[in-house]
């Protein structure tokens, strides 16, 4: 398991846990970041922040400090 800010573009993961408390955690869950959801890293901005993700059919940008609160399990491509 790793945090979402450590996943490279093009990789798909399954959300395992949302860390943080209060309004930050609630806001992330309202955006569709819930346990078991599939999330794909689309791209990282040229200066490294924010990072764009695809979750539940829409694109979402998060700052790295926010992405660090999302614990994920990377899916391995079948070859």
C-alpha cells in the first residue's frame, strides 16, 4: 500500500483508506474518493503540483499534500 502522491501517471489503483480528519476527509469523500473506488493518475503538472486523476468517470485535481492522505493499492496490468 502506498499514498496516492507516489503513484506514477498511467497507473490505476484501488483506494484503501482516506487519512485526515474533519472537513478535509469529508470533502475528499464527497468528491468520490471512497474505499474501494478505482482511481487513475492522468498527469502531473509541470511544476509537480497539482496532480490530475480520473475517478468515477470524471477528472479531479488534487494538491500533493491532499493526495498524500489517500492510501491506495496499485493494480498490476495483466500481461
